[in-house]
C-alpha cells in the first residue's frame, strides 16, 4: 500500500473541491491510500459542496485564518496556507512518511503576497529538495482518444510527455536561458522518465522543438537552432539517446500524437502547454523531473471564475494520483 499526499492548493480556488469531487474514485484505486495536507474545515466545506459521502482524511498544517478567505479572491492567507501545506508534504516525503505528493493548484499572486517569491510549485520543490537540474513535464497516459478526423488515435503506447527547457519566465528572458547545456539536460530528463515508463528493454524517442518559426529556415528567422539546439541534440545522440530535432514547433506535436515520439522537449512554457492541453486538458498530469521525491500535479490553475460553484472538473487530479502511484 502506497500513501499519496494531496496538497490542498489555494483555498480560494478549485483545489479543495476537485479533491472532494475525486475522493470516492480515488478510494477505489488499488494499493493506494490518499491523505490531504491542508485545513480539515476547508476540505469538509468542499465535501459538502460536492456531496461527497466518504470521510476525507486531512492532516492539518495551516493556520485558522485561511477559513475567512473568500472564494475567487487573491489572499495572502490562502497563499500562506498553500505554502505551509506544500512544505509539510515535502518534509514528509523526504522522511518517507508518504510515498509521493500530488499538488492541487496554487495562485502565484497569493503566494507572493504571503512573502514567498517563487514562480510556482516546481521551484518550491526544487529549493526544498536542494536540486538545480529539474524540469516541468506534462504527461498523458496511453489512453485512446479521438483525433480531429473522428478516428481513434493513441498518444503512444507508453503515453506522451512534454518537457520544458524554460518555465515560468517572461518571453523576453527565455533566449538567455536556452543554452546547449540546458537543452541537453532536458533531453536527458525526458529520456530518463520515458525509460521508466517503457521499461529496460525499450528505447524512448525524443523529439526536440525548434525555437524559431520553421526551425529558423536555415538562419533566416534566427540562428538558435544551428548554434544551440542542434549541438544539444547531437550531444544527446552521442550519449545513446534516440533524439531528433530541432523540429518546427507547429508540426512536432502532430507527429507525437501519431506515435512518432514518446516525449517532446519544448523551448518555453506555452510552446509545450498549448498543444499538449488540446490533446488532453483534463487527463494531462504535471510532473517535476529531477527530484529525489515523486511529485505530480493537475495541469491547470486555480480557476477563480469557477471556484466553489460545484462545477470544477476533477479528472486531472485523478490522473495525477494514478501516475504518482505508477511512479512509486
């Protein structure tokens, strides 16, 4: 039996209610015990909202002032409660009290108001675990879905992953972060994860995105492909990784959907996120690579416009728990 910690997320957002909405389904997953890190009263409110009949186990790890936070608002008290829940879960994972962590969404502005100046979950986990080489990855399990022409299509036999070279950064700053070393490091992380999914006898196929339109069109639209991305791919191939690229970003995901690649390395956040979420918004799972502990997450935000109305979709949370369990 594996114990999966689920952090509450921002109390003003949809985190608590998607936990409540998914709870009865989570209880049916074999060999899996789920516990919530947050405030028990917030979770009880969510359970009442979503008519959850099963008692939700919640370990308290935040102050009572979070109870006064209003739905759909940016509030430092919610940011602090979310941060404390995350840190307690990380400590317990490092101490082997829990086997993995699944995080509900946080609000970055609320986190900053509380005095915690991180771009997001990923950087908190990296700092708390003392890790420099890490990456955000989105992952879709190998479930059948319908393609645009209405025919059944598979996202690879072992699922599909997208790893990002740069993450929560302003667009004007990403060029200085894209180096041969940073691209190569993300190719290695993508290969390592998919090797874990495929098994020792398989060989993951990694497609690497270009940065510029048309992969730079031979230098007409930028030379980052020639100077940076190609050398990183060649370095990966020399190490025995089955990598290809740089490929134009507007077509690489079509090839990945058709099963040509097991993972794609994107150069920046939206390059990977937009196409990937079109493939499976409510099945996509966020995974932090490079950590000494297992962390997965929903692939969406706090959705303040839907919060505490009883309508939030919980599919991504359920998938995040299933993937965390598989990684265990």
